C-alpha cells in the first residue's frame, strides 16, 4: 500500500482505539462503584506522577554551575504558586510551561 492509504486506514483505527479506551471505564462502572484498589489509584497516582515529573525536570541541572537551573526553579515556583492560588492542575501545568518557555527564550 502507499503511505497515504496506510495513513488513511491507521488514523481512524487509532481514533477508535483511543475512544474505546476512554469510554471503557465509564461503561464498566456505570452501574456499580469501582473497587477499592481503583479508588486508591485515583487518589494517590496523580501526586506520585507529579513527583516523578519534578525529579525528571530537575535532574539535568548542574547545581555547581551558576546560573544553571534558574529557569527551571523559577518555573517550579510559578507552578507551585499558581496551584496554591487557583487549585487548578491544568492552569498550573500550562502556566508553568508557558512561563518556562518565555524564560528559556529570554535567558538562553
């Protein structure tokens, strides 16, 4: 097949798979409560993932070289401040990312 036909077949297939994986939990638990292990995952996995992301974002900073890490630490402070102020994860993530990109543009 040509690459165009491959893409025209692959895109709808991927869209259906994504739709099915998104709808599956809602269909499965529409008439009953989720099990306790799922409640645990729902409550504790997001903070753990955020912790891993913080470590990942700060891992390449050379703490002994000045001014390495200023942008990263400023963006971390912006994300923390936004989240404490508005309690909105999406605003915190996107605001911190935008702030970091602006700092990267002007400090680099």
